[in-house]
């Protein structure tokens, strides 16, 4: 019985840590956007919920049993959905700045991933 309670406790702690991690990442992401895009308080709250929702979806996919190829497609789809939702919250000038800010990060990640794949082969 102790073993079952111990395992259940570990699982609960793990889920709480994952949720906390998502909350922290969503806050960090939203804080960066608040600074770079000069978000209003109302915009910040909406952006935070969008970021948090996408991070939760991505975490579920990451932990799922999908193939790697399908995971990539879902992540891409989630990013597109995030951009569309943000388009409805941000002004046109803010969204243009957001896209400008996001592109170097995406290019950097793509480069690093290609480099990793090259090393593996």
C-alpha cells in the first residue's frame, strides 16, 4: 500500500511540475512580448492565455505517442493557430514587430536542428 501511495505522490508531483513549468514558460514568453511589443494590460492577459494554451497543447503532443513526423506537423499547426489568435489581439504594427522578432528564433532553431541531424548522420 505504501508503494502505491508513493508512486501516486510522485506522479502528482510530476504533473504539478509540468504544469508549473508551462505557467513559467508562458509568463516568460508573454513578458518578453509585453516588453518588445508594448502590450496593454488587456493584451498581456490575452497573450498569456494564448501562449499558455499552445504550450499545454504542445506538451500533450510531445508526451503523446504520435510519430515524429506527425508531431512536427502538429507543432507547426499549433504555431500557425497561435499566430492567427495573436493577430486578433495585437495591432497591425505590433503583429509586424512580433513576426520580425520571431523569425530569427525560428531560423536559429532550424539551423541548430539541421546541424544536429548532420552530426547524427
